[in-house]
C-alpha cells in the first residue's frame, strides 16, 4: 500500500478493530500503531533512498516483513475458501492492511 492508501485506511473504523492491543495504554492495536509508523517512514523518504533510513526505520520494517510473512501464510488458506467480499471482512485481512499490506490486491 502507498503511504496515502495506508493513511486513509488507518482512518477507518475497520482498521481500529483488527489486531492485538498488547497492553497498549492508548487502546490502539499494535498493527494500527505500526501502520502509523510505516506512513511516517514512507512520507519522510518518498524516494526510498536507502541512505536516508534510520536504524529504527530499518528495525521497524523488518518487524513488518516478519509479521506479514507469518500472516500471509494464513491468508492463503482463507483465499481458497472465501469470496473477495468475504475476505475483505476478515480480521486477518484488516490486520494485514494495518501493517501496510493489502492481500486483496493479489487476487
């Protein structure tokens, strides 16, 4: 997802109800918080110049890749059993979108 797509998604009610809160005092899910961090990273470095990423940026994006890799394996099973409309409503799809990946774009 682009920074703009992700930013718009994070404003929706659907985005706030997916994922694990992990003891967050704000009540925000870990994925929603991650999505805001991703938007910040993408907006600060729109040209994706590798030399402009901080160590924290790289560490966060490694966390994002790891999360998406684990959850995409689960999503593949869902794709086989649900229509695109049903898939769009799953907590798994909504959570992946919070992490900047829209699995519906790969259908």
